[in-house]
């Protein structure tokens, strides 16, 4: 479920479930949401520089804040600048 600011045409929040290491039914018992704030233009593309993470449910919407994060130094790279090689001491999942 996504919540949009239709006037500014920006994503305000998105509900999600964490399915890593669990089945979908178990993940759906504990849904979350991310709220996107502090949009800044990066080469003509709006990016939310502040993300807050919340508990969420369809009845109450956002419940308790779980954490927050910030993005900085956002830039676009060319294909020549990107390396998707998995380091030797990592596993790909």
C-alpha cells in the first residue's frame, strides 16, 4: 500500500513486509511502513533524504516509530563506474 502526495506527485509512504528468512504469512503478521521526507532535487529527480520506519496496520495506519535513516551524497553513475561483483568473502542470496 502506498500513500502519495498527489499535488506534488511524490511518494509519501509505503507499507511493506519483511520476508527474508520467513514465509509470507509470518511476515504479514508484522507489517511496516516507510515515510519519505525532505525531498531534494538530484539532477532533475526528487529523492527523499530522510526515511522514517514505522509499525503499520490497515486499521490504524502508522503506529510506533521503529527507526530512521538519511540519504546523502546521492549521484548517478555510468555503467563504467558500477561493479556488481560479489566479494569473495560474501555470499549471494
